C-alpha cells in the first residue's frame, strides 16, 4: 500500500470514571491504569510509526470531572508524540458547560491535540483528511453520525478520508438505545462510494470489527466483566485501495465473572484452586455467581476465603443477583458452639425460623457460627 497511512484508533477513555466495587485502593490504582494505558498508546505510536492518533468519543467520564483529572489527562496526552484528534461523545458532549471550553482544558491542553467541534473536514497530514461528528448533547434527536458524511463528495484521488463517529449501530443496539442509533447501511454506503476510507467508531467498549473498514476500537482499559475484548488500541493502515487493522493490547487490568456450584469440601477446594491460578491478582476484579448449599463450617470457610482473596485481588465480591449459595446447618455444628444465655436463645429461634422455610435465618445462623468460631 504505497499511498497508505498508518494511524492509531482508540475511544472511550472515560477518564474520571468511578468503579465503587473496587474499593478506595483498587479505584485509585485502576484510575491510574486508565491513564497509563493512554501513555502506552504513545509508546505504540512510536513502535508502529503511526502518523497520528484518533479518539472517537468519551475521552472523559463527564463534563464535571475534577481539575486533577483534566490535568493528568493532559500530561498523559503529552506522552503521545504525534498529533491527536479527540471527538466529543455522549459523556463529554459539546454542550453548555462542556469541559472542552473550560479554563482548565484551554490552559493545559497540549498544542498537538485537536478537538473536533464541528463536521468540517481537517487535513491532518498532506493527503489525509479527518472528519467527525461531535456530540452536542447527551440526548441527540437524530442519527449522531449522519451530519458528518451525508453531504460529502467522494474523496479526491490521492486523498484518504477518515470518519470519526460515536454511538451504537442499528445492528448492535438491539432496539435498546436511548438515543437514535447510527444507520449502518448508510455508513457502509459512504465507504462503498469512497466518501470515506475508514470509519472509526466509539461507544462500544469491546474491540469489534463491523466490516473491513468500519471498527469499534473499544476502551483502552476494561470497565466491566461483560466486555469481551477491551484494552486495545487499533493500528490502522489504510489507503483508497486497501486496509489492514491490527488490535494491540495496551490495557493491564482484568474483570472476570466466575460461576460456581458449591455443595461440599471438594467444590470449595476447586474454587480455592481457581483463585490461586489466576495471574495479575492485584489488577483483577472477580465477580462470583454461585449456587448450592454448604454446611455452616464450610460456609464460614467460604466467607473467609472470599475476604482473604479480596485482599490479594483488586476486589472479589459475590454477585448478589446470581448468588444463591444456601446454608445447610447441621445440628451438631450448632451444638458444638456451646452457646448459652441470650446467644443460645437467639440461635434456637433462628433454627426454628429456618425449619419454617426462612432462608434468611440460615444466613444469620451461618454468620453466628462464623463469629462464634472466630471468637473461640
């Protein structure tokens, strides 16, 4: 591809995002990791010879992020050694009070960073145009991409035109989008008629190939366990006649869903072994879904295991929506506690409630067993 150009495509940095399930320590480290991934994009640019970087929306989590977040974002951007083009998305739309017009951004934004504020094509390099559709509201009333390409003529010979848009496609929204989706057939027609040679999409956090020339880059660092392929930047080499797209990993964190059935000591040991085998524990969040029933001693062991693993990992938590591990209290386990007085009376009352079908009483008995055991 002699007339080709290589650049990097990223999106959905969402700097300033909070993930309360990580706790204060995990949140601080994960927030820094999102900035570190931006800096690694700069390293990838150097390694690949990329001419510039585009970010297709949601650079920031919202327009009211703290000044510290803006300043640290500017420092991370300084570590990208080539021109950077930023597209406002739904999280950081060009609306009244936008951070893009704030004194903090205006004073500290690096000179090599351009924010697209309208749909006018810009020549970022000789023979290379970038055109985008910045969001002006979190709730647009029409296709958020159409204004950027509908009236374009085919790119002149020798010119490569890159379209930057943000939003969900009609084929992927499932009819659940709160705002109008992007018309995918119209977008594909813009590529087919050579109005644009590449479409860089943002909003979807997983790297997703739509067609050879239409891609979601995905977020630079994972944000939820549901994401299937986050943590990448796309290396794009494109011309009017050819295209090559390569995902390159820049993220360092993992968010994992794990489903278990717990009925005996063997199943508990299997879960313990699974935790032991996971790498990068300090950068991994685990969300556990569980079913089954355990005796009170085993249930106590499970709770202790989760507490201990939660200190080794970034965070470990039971997924409340899918956590149905029930206590199976044994009379001998309870009697072995040798409780007396009010504690004994409370235990007997809970045992009667459990016998009557109150599963919350079983959880309370399990907690009582654990506290009594630990106190002993």
